[in-house]
C-alpha cells in the first residue's frame, strides 16, 4: 500500500505525525512560494502543501501537477495557521506538508471542468462516466446504495431467508413487457430470454421447500424508458411459503423501518397507511399517490348534473366523470396564465380545462350554467376559499384520473405544497383483472399467478367466464408499496391450487396448449405439493434514488443507459462481425453503417 490513511481521514489528532496518502489532484493554487493542492480520494479531500524550504525537489515537480493527476505524497501533518481553517470539511483543521512526491500517473486535458461537472451536459458526463463517478455526490450515491443493500441482506438473513441465484438465460414468456432475446448457437433458431423477473423460478423454489428465498437480482425489460426506468434494473426479490398478505406487509414494514434507521437515522412510522386501489384512484388519480401534501381530487358529477354545462353533462352521459382540484391562491392568475394551464392539461390528454375563480363570488365563463347554491357547494366540497381556483376535468375515467393526477403533482411543486420527508403507503384490493379494449379480453392486472381474494376464489370457480360484471368485481391478493409518489415495489399471494390456476388461464383466454408452452415447467411443479406462498419485489434503483434525493435512477447506477437504451461510454448496443451472425444463423435486413 502506498498510503497510511485515506485523504478524508486526516484529523487534528494526526498533527505531528508523518503520513503517506495518495489520490487525485482536485485543485491547485500557486501562492508564489507555497503551492497548495486539494488531494481527493473516495473518502474526501485533504489539503497538501509544497514548500521550497522543506522539499525543494517536490516543490519543483508540483509546478507541473494538473487536474486529475494521480499522485502519492508523504510528509508531516501540521495544524493549519489561525484563520485558514476550513470547518466545512472534516480535514479542515490540518494539512500535510510534503517532503516526498511521486507522480503515479498523468491525466490528459479533461473534457470538462471537474469543479463544474454537475453543470456539464448529461450526455458528456455519461460518455466519460469514469470521471463523473469521481464526483463526491456520485460516490456518495453508490456508497449509500451499498449500505442499503447490506442492511437488506442482513435483515433478511436474520429472518431466515436464503439468497439463491436464479438463471439469467431463461424461456421467453411474452406476457407484459417485451423480452430481451439471446440467440442460442448450440440450438439454431432457438432463443433464450433475459428475465423480466425471477417470478416463475422463485415460485418453484417454494415448491422445492426452500420456504424463504431472496435475491438482489438484475432484471431486463425492453420497454420505453424514462427517468425512473432502465432496460436493466435491480430488484430485491423475495418469496415465502405458508404466508398470507399480512405476513408479507409486516416483513416489509420492518425492513423499511430498519433500513431508514440504520442508513439515514430516520424513524419511519409503522404501520404504513393503507389505501384500496379504488380509494387511491378516487382521491389522487393514480395508484402511487404522493401523500406528503393534500390537493385531493373531488368528485363533482352529482353537482354537475344540477347545471346545464353541456361538456359536463355529455361526459357523464357517456359513462365518464367530472372531477376537480383546488388551486390554492391561484385566482390571481391572468387569463393568459390560465390558458397556459389549460394547454398543460391538454398536453396530459385532456380536451380542455374548466375553471372557476373564487373571487368576489364566482368568476368564470361557465359560472352562468350553474345556480349560485351549486357553485357554493362546489367550493365547499373543494374547501375553496376566497382567492382559490377550482379546476375541472370531464372525460372518460382513465383520462380524467391521469390528467388530474399529473396536474396535482405539478401544482404541488409549483405551490410548494410538498413537505420534506418520507411517506409510505400500501395500495391494496386491486382488481384481479383489467379489460383490454384492443384485444376485447381480460388481462391479469399483475400477472396470471396472482391469487384472487379468498371470497372471490369460489365466485370465479363457479362463475360464468363470459360474465363481464362478475369478472370485473374480482379482487386480487396483490399489494404495492408506495413512497413519495413512486411505486417502489409490488407483489402478491400466488395461486397454489391447480384448479384455480386452470380457471385463471381460462378467464384470460390462454389455452391449455399455450399455458403449457409458456409456463409448463411451473404448472408441472404445482401438481407436486405446492404450499401457499407469496412475495414481493422492490425496485432497488428507485428506492436508492428516493433515499439520496436524486431525480433520476441514472444517478444511482454506476453505468446506466440513456432513454434510447444506449451506453454512451461503451457504445452498446453495437454492430457485430458477420461471422458472429453466421454462427448464430441470423440474417438482418437492416443496413449497417
């Protein structure tokens, strides 16, 4: 080792000691006689001083040092002169006077100034990710990620879980997102799929008697990307036998409580708030509500029916809805500003945005369509006071929910309503099935192995699979865990009975032949004594992003990809040699540059 301590570990207690340290040159200041350098490694910064009176040779060589040179130095730790201390850093009371310098490696001129790296374009930082990762902010993110993973591993180990690896090369089961496919050279014309999750394998581990499994595992989905999605992502995946929903919820609440306490010294309140899927949609417009602020959606259909505004009436008559939110203090907006707000709602999918100002009564182009007492009841329901702006959307439920949920979040930020902190919730009682208009059939809201609620199992088994109302009423033993407006995990109690699984496939219009082709190895396993079981998968990247306060999961992944699923640093994906394609029996009709 070329060092006795790390740069960020130097303290006043080291004063008088001779110490060797090594790292990267962060900044250099030449004060004529003395040369000061901030030397940086993963642990932090230390100020080192080159004096011609102490080591003339080292002082001479220090003139040539540039940003990001890698050096090793040794010398005496001295107390900084009075008035030059830096209380903002742990090493700010001492400095190292160099008597020996070794340049371990030089650095070429940098593509951007490291002190201003946060302001450099993301594409440039991703291309030179090895430089970007030298930033203290990025290093702290990855250190935090390591600590989070360790606490989770230790917690699950204490609870009797076994960490068991599952295959990366699996069978394609095209339900949900697109698979990433891997051609097999040894089996021409055949393909592996990279796992979207270890779902089938972890259920088989329960059949195999492992009882408690977990894995911090890579998963892959070929889907459109955004700030909190990557084509390859990491799950904390777990499954348990002989459990029901409450066991899983209790286990996860204990894990989150320990995690936030051990890593951030924050006491998380348990049990977490619980909302049904229906309640969450009605109050917040989505199933991942940010509970750190109010601004809830209110149903206005009954009051809309007491007026003559055609837009509202048409929406209700077409099986739609009328909902509203209250913009606190926004009655002062000009007509131009309200038009911009309307354009924003339209960009979210709305046909328009109806509004009523609570300002010396009620001011709005639509106020004339409602009696005064109805307008007062609207304001009362929205808790709208003088100076507030009532905003309405009338459309199909999906559109109305989506538009107002997005407007709620945008206004929460704009009006500074979002309180600091961490607010967890469980979303429960999901529908088992959802209707697919394009394919005119039901699909599993989560996946085909999610168990119905106990009361609904017999209803499904004895019911008519063409009874749309009955099928729509079925609830699932599924649960999502939500934190600050993000879904950070989801799971369910699984179907372990063959008759229930067979009926589920029948409802989903999956033939026996298709079921065997896609899920045959799981179905075979279920017939040999499958215990009741269930589990959950947490999105590790997303959880770390929230805990460190980042706005993108790219900031908590060492080597992420862009929204086009491209690695700016390595150049993946790339073309390959024709010989490689020939070995895999693959031809492409896409011209390759």
